[in-house]
């Protein structure tokens, strides 16, 4: 038998194994999913409303930043408990002019800094915040009105959870490339939920993942991490045994790359960043100490 045949058979076996493993997880957790779906059909009831601050890092997002902030201000959450920080990371377009529309707004603070990368903009916002929960929302994304309430409900019913990631959906796809990404993103929601059940999530996406403040106090803020800071902090949380949950009923909409070239650049960054983060955290691979994250997700 040739090496090529062995390699192809191995890939097929591993692919089938992974899908069957996730299917078994789904069958084991279907009752819990049904309960969550029933909750979706009625109003979410919170016993308390902790303070939440959402940081919006913006670099050349003049076209979308206004709609992003408006979606946050329209969230179904007490106004006095929710605030927004917008950080202009050295934009060269009209981003700052759009941000100035919120100057003096009682719930929005705006800042301008030299370009240093997304992680520096988010960390700058964290330094300005004293909220109990901190979130980040990319300036090309928009949140569903009930998204924050659903995420906070997850924290409420599971006090051990330290971060909650939402479901990301492609916003108004127009090109064929965007339509294909919409299908891909919808399929990935199933995988992310199954990894959540396995306590094996490897990324807390930039669009509206929410963290308890003590995450940053205990393990530090975001790092550049090969331009995939949202993956690295999830790796760091997993290695510090901090639980990450996926709230599949909290929806966030993001603008997808509309050309093959843009999509290629995005995915190259994602894949390169994932591989580099795995190399940085290679000590955890196949270590039972870190559970399914090291035994299943990374391999």
C-alpha cells in the first residue's frame, strides 16, 4: 500500500471519527438543547443586571461604526448598566469623524490612539473600564437586540462560566462568496455548540464575546498572538481551567469578505494564527490535565 493511500485513508477515518464524536455529543445533550430552545421562545428573566462595557476597536470602519454602536445602544438591557467605549486605532478614513457624533453621549466614550493593532485598542478600552463584564464588538458587526440578555442569562445559570461566545451570522450576503460563507457559518454553529458541551472551545470571537472582569485580572489582557488574539486568549483560558460557553441563541451579524482575494487573506490569517498558537501552546497537546481541549480540539 502506497504512502498516499495510507494518508488518504487516515484522513477519511479521522474525519468520520470527528463527525461521529460530535453526533454522539449532540445525542447526549439534545434534552438540554430542547430546554434552551424553549427558553428562546419566551422572555429571558434575569435576577440581576451586572454592569457591562462593550469595547469597539475601530480601524478604517467609517462606513459601519455608526450602525455598530447603534445596535449596542438598542440592546434590551438597562441603559444605566450598559456602556460603550469606541477606540479609534489610528484610522486614516473618516472613522474619527463618525465617532465624534457620540461626543458627550451619556453612555458612549470615544478615544483616539496611534495605530497599534486591534489587541492594543481593546486593551486600551479595558484599562478605561471598571464594569463587571467586558465585551468586544468588531466595528463591522451588529448585535441582535436580545443577544446580551441571553449571554448574561448563561452567566446567571452557570456561575462557573468565565466567558460566553455568541453565534455569528453573515449580515445580508450579496455576492456568491458571501452566500457560501453564510452556509459555512450556519454549519459551524453546530460544531461550536458541541465543543461548548465538551468544554473544548478554542476561540472567543471578536464579535461580542463577553468576559467576566476577573479573566483579565487573573491571566492578563489580550496579546497580539499572530493577529489572532481572540484565539490566543481562549487557549490561555483553557490552560488556566477557565470555562468558556457558547450561547447559540445570542446572534451577532458580521459583514463577510465579498471577494475571493479578501476571503483568502482572512482565512490565511486565521489558519496561520491557529497553527502558531498551537505551536506556542504545544505543551498542552494530548495532556489529560486540559481535558477535551488538548485531547480533541487541538489535535
